[in-house]
C-alpha cells in the first residue's frame, strides 16, 4: 500500500470530469465539509481515463479517484469516497445518527448511484450508439426518477431526508442535471424538482456545478 510519505501532498486530490455525476457528488461533499482540494481533470471524451497512467490509479478507468492527503492512499468509487469522508471528516455530517435513518439515506443514495446512474453513464451510452442513446437515457432516467419520487414521498422534508442535507441530496442533484440534459419532463417529479431547486441555491452545490469546474469548456459555462 502507498503511504503519505510515498506521495507527499498538501491537500486531497480529486480526479474528476466536470460533467461526471459521480465526481460531482464528491465535490459537493468536499465543499460542504469545507475541505480544500486539488482537481486533476480527466477528459472522458478524449479517452484520458483509459491511459496507462490512470488505469494504474483506477483499474476501471472511471472517475472519480481520490487521494487522501493524510494517508496518501488512493480511493475509488464515489459512494465509498463519501463514506470515507464521513468517517474521517465528521464536520458537517451527511448521515443521521440513528441506524434505521442511516440505512434509509443510504437506500436513497444507492437508488441513484447503483440503479439509475450506471445504465446512463458515458460507457453505456457509447455502446448503445448515437442513434439511440438519448432515447435510452431518457427512458431509464424517467423510470428511475419515478421510483425515487415514490421513496421521497415517505422521507422528504426540505431535502431528501427530512430537513438536513444528507448524502441522498449529493446523489440527487447531479442526476437531475442529467435528466434535464436528456429531455426528461421533470415536472412529473415535483418532490425531486422542489428539492433540487432548494439545493441549487446553496453555495457548496453551486461551486460543485459542472459549469464552475476548471475543465468545463468555455462554450458550456
């Protein structure tokens, strides 16, 4: 295993792509916890995630990857990174203390991170092909939002779980962006839309938005 001595860094490092919903979740968490970090962009459209150097960091060639400044260890998989940050940087907690409530928030996270996002990510859309990728993404996003909306009917307050921001909100906001991008009628999901609108006014969420990232193309800012 690598150590901080092997890789001396002054602050955490996040390998990120500006429009990656998985990277976006981690950016929000770092912002909420007031953790300064270095972004190392990985351009997915140019195939930089398949470079030999990056595959050594993340064997799947996905983003994000996160280097912890305290240990020098590299972590992969966005939800795992979120859990690590929650365990090691307790400021601004993103999970409730009660075990049932924690499990409920995690279920909301997983509904997005494991059920919706994987079938609409760049790798899948490329395989589906240009002719059908928009239809494919819209279908699965709509289907997923329908289920999440039903979950939120039981859990939502101001945010996805009650009146405090949790990991569930970090997963939700980037996915709503993708829904809009692929033409999903978000008015069909009023709870999701209301929560997303509220979260979008918070500075930590604004700073994590794709248009605020150093690798966002000028024409998309």
